[in-house]
C-alpha cells in the first residue's frame, strides 16, 4: 500500500471474483478505479482482494459481552478492533433476550460507543435485537433465559429504539407468539428487517409472517429442538418460502455438511447469508464460562455447549470460518462464498455503498492469503483506512 500527497491509496491483489491481478485506487474512502494488471512471470502471488465481510450477528467478542452487565463503551471499541482482524468491516452488535433494564442500559452503551469513536461508527451499520419475543419452549429458545422471554410489545420496543438512538435495524422473533404478526407489520413499516428465529411456528404462521414483512430466517436449523416432527416443523416452510433469505452459521459445528448442502441447493447462492453468531468467548481459550446466566463449556475444538440445556451456546469462530466451510461443504466458488458473507448481506440491509468491489463503492476491503480453502487475513481497510495489518 502507498499513500501519495493527493490522498490516493493503491491496493493490489488477485480479484476474488475474476481471479485476475488488479490495482485498486482509492480516493477519500471510496474506490475510484479498478485496473487489471500483470504479475511478473516468476512471481508467486497469493494475495487476494475482496470486499470486507459483513456480519449481522455479533453478540460479543474477545472477552466483551454486548449483553453483559458490565459492558462499557470502551469495551465495545476494543472488541471492534479484534473483529477487524478477522476481515469483518461492517457488523451488527447484537443484544440477546434479557431483562428490560439490561436491554435499555446496553443499547445506551452501544449508542455511546458509536458517538465516541468515528471508525466504530463507520463499522456498525446498526443493532440487532434477538429476542426477547421468541418461543419459550425448551429447545426452541436455545440458551436464551426463559425468565426474560415475553410477548412482543411495540411500546417496549420503542423504548429500546429510543435508547439505541434509532439504530435497531433488525429484530429476530417467533411469529407464533401472541401479537407477533402485528408487531412484524409495524416493524416492517418502519424499515426494520424482521427475521424469524427461535420459533416453533407452523407453516401457516411462517407464511403469514412473510406476508406481513418478515424477510430473513435467523440461523436456520439452529434455535430448534433436538427432536422435531419429521414433516411439521419450522424448517421446511422457511426453506420453501422464496421470500425468506436464509442465514446460516457455517462453522462446521452448528450444521452438518449435508444440511448446509441442502440449504445451498434450495436457496441458491443469492438467497443465503452467512452469519457468525459469535459470543464474547471468540478468541478465548477452552474452559468453563458463564453466558446468559448459565454455565457454558468452550471445548478445544471451539464448540460452545450448554450442558444443562443440552444445546449449543452461540459460536466462537469468526465469519471467515463460514466462508471457508461453505467452500468445503458445497464446493461453491470463492466468489459465491464471499458474496454470501458480504454482498448478499449488504443487500438485505440496503447498504448500497458496500459489499462489492466497484468504482463508487466504499473502500471496505480485505487482503488475504488463500491456502486451499483457508483464508488468512493480511490487511483490513475500513473506508480506505488501514485498521488491521498482520
């Protein structure tokens, strides 16, 4: 990378889509041009360039729990620096089912953090609220604390929106809960992305939710009971509805290879987004910890397990793991895998200035080495500024 007096920044690498070496020129944080170049004949060149990854569910990172009782604005800023190391340039800090007081307090803290740090403000597209309006049934609620699960309330949600500074752009809920359909309709009218998750809804309830604006399935195949009816369960109708985009935790632990292959074949590469669902234990060592008021075990393999509830407790792997896994499990191209973690996500949230390498787009860019299907992030640029270098 070189920076000249006229604020021109140049990045070179192999284009993730075309496979050709390119030179990208950036001015004032936006891509000005992309020019194909030639490598020298004997040069071993293994540095790929792609749009920054976009993660719609980060519950915490590197010891910082966004739903925790001791969250601070400085914690959020520090966690974001660790997130950039993994190639994620845009993300949605996610708050999970909790007490009313905790949600108000932590939305205010997230808002304060954004006001305090300009680069964090550029990185956070908005906030995601997963719960508390989800199924209270065992299995379907996952590890969300049942004592805080409740019926949807527009009045309560407006309080959260006020605390966040109007930055909640996604909510995940169960459409079968009393009052959920009207709540979905009102949120959709206000431009909020409504996702279905932690639900035991019937096909009729799921389709009714879609008719009223729901557009996303949150980590489909998870947030589900271990034993379900083979025909009448919430997975089939979500897969069958073409108006629902499926989000997938492709960390190699939440879903089996054949499940991911089926989801990919049914929805196609344009109608799937990858999500990490990481919690604060991402980047930490194996051991016993507390998450959402329960003990969880982080194994040597990176699995997070709540033995009391017999379920997974979020994830420990960053979004790039999902990119790798999708290529390994489905045989899809690097192009499609990156798009599922970037361009497709940008489209869902109307982030028209990012998610692609093209003139006029924001220069949210990652440089990475690729060995087979493993990616090693070398540099991360956020709006043309280098925020991480290996």
